[in-house]
C-alpha cells in the first residue's frame, strides 16, 4: 500500500489494490478475493449513520455557493475589526462559524479564505501570514461539529456520532482561541492595525441581525441533535433543506449555484465512499491475520504506561496526517488501535476527538498539507511562503492538540452534563 502511495497512485486504488495483490492466499484464490473485496465495499457503505456524510457535504457546498460565508465574515469583522490584528481575529472567528455548517477543513479554508485573505492583504498583512493563518484555522472545520471525520469515526468505531459532536465543540473552540492569541501577538509586533468599525454597538447588532439566518443553522442542527429531536443523519437532511430555503429566500443561491453545489458534493461524496469501501476490505484482511493483536503485543512489550502509549498514538497520527488524508488515517488505523484503547482504559469518544485533532493538524503539515495548498492557491504565492507564515500557528495548534490529548475533560465534560 505505501509503495503504491509513494508512486502517486490514488489512495483508494492503493488500498484496494494492495488487497488484491497480497491476500489471495488468505481466502483461497483471486476470485474469492474479488468477491470478498466487493462484499466489504458494499457492507462498509451500507450504513444509515453514513448517510449523514453526503447530506452534510451538500449542506456545506450549498452554504458556500449561497453566499453564507460572506455574511459570517462580515459578522466576524464587525465583532473584532478594530482591535490590533482585527482582520486576523475575524478570519479565525469566521472559520469557527463556518465550521459549524461545513464539516470540512479545505471547504472552510476555501470559503472563508477567498473573502478574508484578499481583505487582509489590502490592509498590509503579509501574504504568508494571512495564508498560513487561514490554513491553520481551516482545521477547526473538522473539530467543531458537524464534522465529516467524526461521522466516519463513529461508523468505524461504533460510538455515537451525537456524542462525538458534543465532545468536539470545546476542543474546536480551544484551537480557535490559541490561534487568535498567536495572531494578535504577531499582529502587534508587525503593527497590523484593526479595521475601524463603521458604527457602535447598534451597528454591530445590525450585523448580527443580518447574519441571523446563517447563525440559526448550527443552532437548529446541533440543538436538534443534542436535544434528541433528530439523529445526526436526519440533521444532515434538515441542513440541506434549510440551506436551499435560505439561499433561495436571500437570493444568494442561483440555479447555477445549486447545480454547482450538488455536483461538487457528489464528487466529494463519491471519492469518500470509494475510499471507505477499499479501507473496509483492507481492515478485514488485517483482522484475518490478527494484526491488531500483533500491534498490541508489540506496544505492550515496550510499555504499558497509558500516557506513553498516548504519545505513541499522537506521533502515529501526526505522521499519518503528513502523508495520508484524514479519512484514510481513520479507516486504516482506528480499527487496529481500538482494542488497545479499550485495554488501557481510554474513553473511545476522547480517543476519537484527539485523533481528529491530530489529523486536523496534519492538514497543515507538508507534504500532504491540503489546507496549505488551498491557501496558496487563494493567495497566489509560493507554497514555501505559506508554510513559513503558518509555522507559528502549527506550533500553537500542536500545543492545543497536546492539551486536548492529556486533558480529556475538555472533550468529555459536556457529555457528563448531558448524560
């Protein structure tokens, strides 16, 4: 598999192809392998919970094409615009708002970055700084629910997606706060002044009123899930309907925009489902050779200390995030590590959150670093400049990941309250 990835073969083909090449002897012939791979791909996709995936992806693309990101960025800028580094603060806050409707890191960078990065550059912000900040803040898109990686983790691990959503809120806010602190510190040193407001408290309240329908969406979706009114899958349907109605009422979503959103969502969903199917077959073959047991024995032969094992998990997912996309990491490694997680007493919800946090950081670390490439395309500057500008935020994000990993209460205390 890694050889095929190194050669540049698409991830889904690399995973599925490795099954076809190396496992006929496990099940008695290539014909049975083909049958088993096909069965596992269908079985993996045949999940009611997984239906939330295409609906939330479609909701995010509808919001992007419907001009909702502009409302959110205007609100964020109104709240924080006149502070030192005000536009930088606005960018992070806007990413946090958009994360609550998109569930995707690259989508968050693309939607908010297309608006905020040119505005920051016009105000004298360094291109590397603005692009690096948006790339790092895009990772919040998979921490604050709804989150596509959390849905996939719930399907793979069997834990409640609703619980994952509840547990992800405060880790996402923590990452946002850490990024804001670093952004303000750098802005003060470089004299990045804030954007003067056009009015006082009443003007800010007016901006909040203008964005009321955009802000209402995460309240309806997450409130409905947490209160038990509907499941995460049903919430995805509600999100799509709400996004279409909102786009139509406000006039931001044209027929062309609706078609573009549906095509974009279909392509993203198809690539995710094919990847999950191939990874499902791959995991099945690994279980047939008891690879989880081998990994557990290898780790426990070195140490049984829970915190050292968590460090090893952090290293694994940080390195994995640098070379493999987020969903592939979850699909390949989570089934292998869950038995160890259960043995050493880590809550599987907490495990899912710090895995997601690690992989969100992987979106800003090369060579994969998909959020960095999205930001570089928006800024139209060399990738190296974006990476250099992102380094302080990557370090700050890493600190936040360690806090999330070793302070499980940040993730779990809302669950204790709700339950």
